């Protein structure tokens, strides 16, 4: 009697990178796998240069916080409702860098004669799922519609006011 051969790849719903388990089996996320394609990356809803608004995070006027915690949050500027410009997008990690949001202070040494040393403030990346695209025309956070223009190009459009995001 023939023994059924087990598959060497197992698919999981969790968004994990490929792992090799005992026995040579590989566990792969089904979210990143399509038949016949390789090295897929999750698609993000924002692009570099977009204006976005934080939709998750602590409220600025929360009375439960003590002074020290409020001071840390004020320095980081990571409150719900903050608006900023996307500086960079990293689809591999699912994170984005926003101007003036999640600012941290790092102590650095001078590495060259022209380099800076001391306490340097810079933005840290946050998950893209924490932000929504911000329409500057109607002053609201919005999702996008895709509209095909008469010349055949696709354009991202605000759902509230039908203003185009892509020029």
C-alpha cells in the first residue's frame, strides 16, 4: 500500500514570514501567497507625500493621565487627531513615517567632523493601520475611491467631496 506524501508547505491565516519547522516543513502566511507569484508585499493605502490623520491613540484631553505620562505624550506628539505629511512608506514592515508625529529623542555621538552630536529629535515609524488619508479640501479623514480618468489613468478620489488626491 502506498503511503500518502505530506506536503512540505503549510498555510496559516496569521501574517507571519515563512518559518521552517521540525521535519523540514515550511509554514507560510496565506495572506502573502498567491498561486504562481513570489515575494508579495502587503499593499498600503497611503503614499509618500499624502496628508494623513491619526485615528488611534490616546486623547489629548484625557483626565486620567498623570503629569509625567502627559509630558511624554506631548513630546512624542502621538495623540489621536494629529495631522501630518507622510515622509516614507515601508510596505515590508507595514509602517510609515509621518512628519512631526511620534518624535523621539536620541543621544548620539559625533561620528565625523561635520556630524551632529548630543540629543537629536527624529520621527519614529508607526503602523499604517493607525492613520487615515486626510482630505485638505473638506478637512476630514476619508477613505478613497478609485476613479478612471478620460485619459485612462487611475486617480484616488475623496469619498466626501470627490476631490482628487493624485495630480
